[in-house]
C-alpha cells in the first residue's frame, strides 16, 4: 500500500474521531449541568497540557517528566496575578506582608499577569533547554533531569509560603474575564474549549509544516538529521520552549477554572499523568493526546468513587496493557487498523522493489 | 599545501583507547575528481570519513576544505556551511517516511527553525526532487515508505539525499553493498554522472566497480595509506596485491 493512500486513510479517520470528540465536548453542557460542566472545563485545560506533551514527545521524541513545571508556573502566576489585582491576598497577610513586594506590582495589571504567566515559564524552559538539549545529555537522562526539576519546583513552591501560600496553595481565584467581567461556568467552559481547539490547530499546523517534518526526522534518526545539516539542538530547544508556553497557557486556564492551585500542579505526579494520557491515547497524532486525556480523566471521575486509591493501580495496569499490546496507543491502533487485505501488510507488499 | 585541492588532509590520526584506527594520513582530493578508497575490512576507511565529516573528533592533524581549516567543526556545519554530504555505510535513511519525504528533508535550502516553521512541505522545489528521482531510478517509488524498499534501493535513496543536499563534496561509504551486479553497475554510472561539478569520494570492495568509476585510487591498510595512483598502476602494485587483492 502506497504511503500516500495510507496517509489519506489515516487523515480521514482522524478527522472523523476529532469530529466526534468535538461534538461530544460542544454538546456536553446541555445535558450535564453546571457542576459537571465545570469539571470537564478543568479536563479541557489538561487537554492542552497533553497536547504540549505530544509536541515534545510525540513529534520530537523528547520525553519530559516535568511538563507540569511550566503548567504549574503558569497556574501560580495566573493565581497570584488574579489575587493581587484585588489587593494584598489573605495568605500574604497571614505571613505578615502588609505591602505588596515591588516584584509583584506588575502582576496587579491582569494583562501583564497573562503575559508573564506565559513568558516566565517559556524563558525558564529556554534556559533549561539550552543546557539540557544541546547534545551532552541524552535519552533517559533528559527525562530524569526534567523530573528532578519538577521535584525542585514543588519543594520551592512549598517553601516560599509568603508568596505562594505554601502547601495550602492559593484559593479565591476568579474565572477569566476576557470581556471585562468574570465568565460564568458555561462561558468559561466554552472559553477553555475554544483555547483547546486553537491549541490543537496550532500543534496541527506545526506538524504539517516543514518544521514538523524536521522534528519527525530528529525523532526517527537524529544522527541522520545532523549529517544533512540540521542544527538539531536549535530545533529541540525551540519545540521545548513552544511546548512550555502551551503548558503554561493550560496551567493558567486550569487555575482560573478550578479557582485554586496547590504545589501538586508543578509536581512529578501530574507530569507523569500527562505522559500516561498521551501514551494510552497514542503519541504523535494529537488526537491520541486529546482522547487519552479525556478518557482517563473521565474514567477517574467514574471509578475513583468505588476504587479509591486503587484507581492509581488501575491506571498502571491500563498503561502496561497498552504499552504491550498497542504500542501506538488506542488512537494510533485505530488509525492504522486495516481489516482488509492482511496480505498487504507483508513486508515489501506493493513496493516498487 | 596544494592550491587546487578541494579537500586536504594533513597528517590526520585518531586513537580508540590506544588503538590507532587512522594513522598519519595525508591526502589531497582535487575538485571534480572521483576518488576511490579501497582496503581490507578494518583498514580505517569509514573512520577516515568520520573524521572528515566530524562524526569523530580528530586527535592529530588538520583538515582543509577549499583552503579553509575545518578541523573539528561541528558535523552539522560541515554539512550545512561547507557543503560536504555523506552516505553512511549500510543505508541510513528515514524508514518511516516516503522516498519523496526523505529527499525533501535533505533538499538544500534554509536549515533555520523559523524559516521552516513558515514553509509548507509542498512548496519544496518539486523539480529538484523529480530530477533526483530520475537519477536514482526511483521515480515510480516516490510515495513508497523507504522501509518497504530493497536494500539496494535504500542505498539509492541515501545517494539521492546527498544529491538533494547539493553538496560540493559527496562521500559515499560502500554504496553498493547488498546490490545485484546490475544495480552495482547502475550505481557506478550514477556516480560518474554526478562527478564533474561535484567531487566524489567513494569507498568500495568490488574491484569491477572500482575499475568502472575510479580516476585515482587510494589504498588503505591498518590506518595508513599504502598506495595511491591510477587503477592499472594500483592493481599491478605487488604490495597492494599482497594485502588486499589476494585476500
Ligand atoms: N568508535 C570506535 N571505537 C573503537 N574502535 C573503532 C571505532 N570505530 C572504528 N574502530 C576500529 O577502527 C578500525 C577501522 O575501522 P573502520 O574505519 O570501520 O574500517 P573500514 O571502514 O576500513 O572497514 C577497526 O579495527 C574498528 O574496529
Ligand atoms: Mg567501513
């Protein structure tokens, strides 16, 4: 079977699955009521985090186990900005702050808060990326270092109580106010949904650009890409920063949807979960990241009620099964599934050789 | 230093934990020539290519390209800035991509991140790719996955990638392994066609192939250059016969 014909089949199937997901998400609030709608809005913010993991891991082959760091930083900066725009937050007062530190002044302007919630994690990721992805560190060590960074971030946020609320986190965060006043639950839901759709379109565009092809080449055979003249580290750092910015936007929306943040949002657990959503859904095709995130979070809602902590074990079991039986994830398997002409799968079938 | 040399190696050596894989090699390749490097397995041919293309760091000696010192530049700048393209021993291609995509990736043009972000795949010069597909005789397989091709065809895809790079110096490490006699002959003709405006260095085992393409032959043995000259001269050299041709 020709590469192009296969690509077309995959394209059609993916478009079909996307349409189903979009229809479900768009109509969900009609049937679900305010509480559940708000819960799904939170998950839609996590979908953007999953997409950011797919850019990095699925497209480029860089497995970060610290993607919650830019997510959490985005969430915290959004939370602080929201709180300080209304005066000195209660948690700061508790720790004896009577006047807002100068460094926090810019955050009192909401638009600046939004810009910094993206720019700060992106800048930090640029620094980490330059150190981590310039060639000396390889493979699993990249993952381990990103994981260590996530740990440091959690500890730091826990300890900087005066500014972050410590282990209590920050509450009392209002919903986004793109038109001057805070959105309703439903308004926010569609706001986050629109952001997720835009994030998907953005990732899709990158994937279909020539840049996306180069990222795929780096993932498949980094060495070959180097010897045809690509400065691979530039590409890796670029996608690392873009992915961090996307994760930060996700974090910002998450904080303003849930109304509170705690140190866990920067931690290893969330980082790992995001990778699991993508692994289960299937990496490299975006739809897998979306579906994996929605399905596992949905199942958690449903199952945590009677499974309790055993849910975590169930996730581990699901992950193992998928890794063994569907290495391309559920969506990857669906996209590649070919019921007809099994003989065509034989090696060299239909090739010009 | 030879003024007309495109590539000049001066006393180049490298050790692997005390084992000297390339030992004091000096060599000069003229613009437009086809240089064949032969020698028994383990003679250091591939390692020499690794040194030229900066895959392996040089310990001693210097390498000049068009009169500029390129010793220990990064491998991507050797390819991008100086225009030295390389085919690895055993095909080294992107198996999960189509033939056309492999060529498009290698196609000369901007290697910058932002330029590539704003450029769509289809804007690539189709003409250039069509021409290369004809040269490597794979026009009918342009949309096949490279992993589904035969070994010999993969070799051609990789030769096509080096052509797409528009390299001034093309280095081919054993390009005909796994090829039928017919394919080997075709490959020889490809190489003859690509020389002229380009310079080609090719390592090889098959002496018929060497006879077909060679202008100057360099014979390596145990990391050193054993002899250098025309094909007839080399095949009559008693020492070359002893270490290589008779084996
Ligand atoms: N990275 C390496 N580490 C250690 N030994 C190496 C390395 N690369 C090559 N060698 C050794 O150097 C010698 C030359 O190898 P090579 O250049 O591949 O020879 P050829 O291409 O002529 O067959 C061999 O003995 C090989 O084992
Ligand atoms: Mg070799």
